[in-house]
């Protein structure tokens, strides 16, 4: 199966399961808020963020192993793949032990950190250690899924992950509605994590019968792969930067604002996370495909694919950014109530962060494929810059100030530094080649945004809000964005035309 075919299969499977999952998530969120309360949902979100900090101990090993697997997968070298997975087993089990110990130590401070909440320490500890156990299962039993991702078979994971997730949310909704038991709700998290672990372990064996699940080769593996260890150390610093950028918002909101605001922000965050999840799922096999492309070392083809990806990511980022801006607040009003609406400044900053996160993904994928992780100063600067702005302006402007830290660090590192690093060290070309392609794409987005803003305010806005009028407005707006923005991109961008022609050819071949 070709790279494109695998990518399309990942996209198709991911999109189908996502649509089911997202409906259940919004349905269940409303029930959780109504029957378990804002405070409990805020508490659970905060504890997940604390656990996210502990997961920094993963050090980026999964990414480094994925980078190391591209070549042996391309060469179909089973022996080398088994050795690399055995190394992953050794490293992940060490990390799992460390995370458990760190989790125990961190939990000692919960009486001070959560002293003002209405919940008992018994419940807080029960939630935290249940979440911690669910996380540790991946380190001790499901590290093999890295091979599926590297082999562009992420759809296998998605099918079972999304199915289990939907079943869990439905059962948790029933528990919240009929029982209102915090403990039963949390037990479902752990139960389904165990079920997913068992299923994925079996599926790994089905897809790779030659894979040694429990390897006896352990001694000296770390010494045999110094490059992986080197990349892992570099990736740890990058992972720290990503965590501060993406994972500290809930903790900062809890600290600088209040726990109810964590739940309010979490409602919007759920929408943005689902959109990112959809896009990541659709492009799940892209990273591995690029790794395979770089292994072939055809520079002309690499440049062509890069600009195809940049064009399509600009289209996706622009589409969702424009649609969200006009549709998210009316949707939240219909979904859970007008009292949950956040300020426009918060929404705009969330959209800005989403937009940059999407358009930077081709650069990040190619950096991963080239193994470009040595710029450890960049995430270090990102951490300091992000936290400084978030803490200063978070005290002044609340959630908007906290999000400003993320937005500012993305501009400096993701938009300016990383393209330069990729072009100078990976492509070995002048950075001006990047900006000559990037600026027209950005200008097209700005022009499209201005036109669509005029059309929406004059022809699409509905005064009487209902699910029907919102849906009708969504369909009209989506069609206008796709036609207007897509047409301008097609005229301006060679990469968008190349992608469109590639997609058209695939559709014609399928029909034939």
C-alpha cells in the first residue's frame, strides 16, 4: 500500500469515528456539567493537567523511536525493528516507575493545593491515582503502538480508542444522570483504559506476528543506540516547551482565576481539542509518510510535498478559524447555556493559537523526519517567555492574559525560528524560499477573512437563534468559506493546485 493510500485510509477511518465520538463528547459534557457540577469537572481537568506535567518524564522517547523506525520499516528489516521496540520497552518501563514515584510525591502537596475546594481529599486522591494508573498502563503494556504509528497504521489504534472512548462516555453519562456518583464515574475511566490496553496488545500481535512482544534482549540496548538516546535528550526539552504551551492553561486558570473558570474554559477547550483531534486523526499517517519520503532523499519531491502540505494546512486552518469565530458562541449558548459564553478576546486568542498550531505542522513533521531536535534553546526560551507573559498578563486580564503567553511564544518559535531551522539544516536552502511561499498563503487568508466577514454580517447572521437556524447558518458559511477561500488558494498557490490534482487523480482511479 502506498504512502498516499495509507494516509487516506487513516483519514477515512479517523473521520468516521471522530464524528461519532464528537457527538457523544458534547452530549456527555452537558450531562456532566448539569449532574456532577462545574467544580467537579474543573477538578478533574486540573488533575489531568498535573498528570500531564508528570508525563514530561516520557522525554519524547516515542518521537525519537518513531524517527529511528522509519528506515527499518522502509527496508522491511524485522530484526532491527524488534531491537528498537525492545529498547522502547526498557526505556518506557523505567519512565513508568519514575512517573509513579513522582506522582506519589506530588500527591503529598494536594492538601495545600486543593485546600479551598469543596471536595474531600479522599476523592481527590482517588481521581488522581485512577488517572495515573490509566496512564501507566501505556508505559508498561502498550508501548508497541509506536510501531503502528510509524508504519502509517494509526487507524488501527483510532478504531479501538474511539470505540472504547464512546462506550466509556455513554456509561459515564448514565452514571452521572442516574447515580451522581463521582467514584463510579472515575472507575469507568480506569476500567476502559484496561480494556483498551488488552485489545491493542492483541491487535499488535495480529498485524506483526513476527514482533517479539516480550523481548529477552535487554542488556546493552541503550549502549547500542546512542543516537536514539541523544535525540531523546533533545526531545525532552522540546516536550517541556510543548507542555508549557499546551498543558498549563488549566493550572494557571485555577491558580490565577478560580476553579469554576477552569470548567468554563474547558467547554471551549473541548471544541478546540476535538477539532485538533479530527485534523490529527485525518493526517495521522502523514508523519510516517514524510519519514519514508525523507528516507528516499528525492529533494525535488520533498519540496513539492512540503508545499502541498503547507497549502492544505492553510486551507484547513483558515476554514476552521473563520467558521469557529462566527459559530462557536451561538453553539455554546444552544449547547449548555448563555451563562457559559466567554469573552471575544478569549475566543480570538484560542483561534489564533489553533491557526498557528495547524499551519506549523508541516514544518514540524519534516523536522521530525530529519531528526532536527538539537535546537534545545528554542523550547527553553519558549517556556520562559510563555510563562512570563501568562503570569504577568494573567493577573491583569485573567484567561485572556494566560492565552496571550501561548500565542506570543508560538509567533516567535513556531512561526519564525522553526522554519529557519528546517530550511538551514534539513532542506539546506535559503529561508527566503520559505517566506516566498508562506506570505502569499497568509495574504490570501486575510483577504478571504475580510470578504467573509462582510458577507456574514450582511447576509448570514440570524437574529432568532435555534439549532435549525444555527445549522443552516453553519452550512451556508462553510460553503462560502470553502468556495471563496479555496478558489483564491487555487489561483495563488501551486501547492494547493498540486494537492487538488493529486486528490482528483486518486478519486478518478477509485472510480475506474
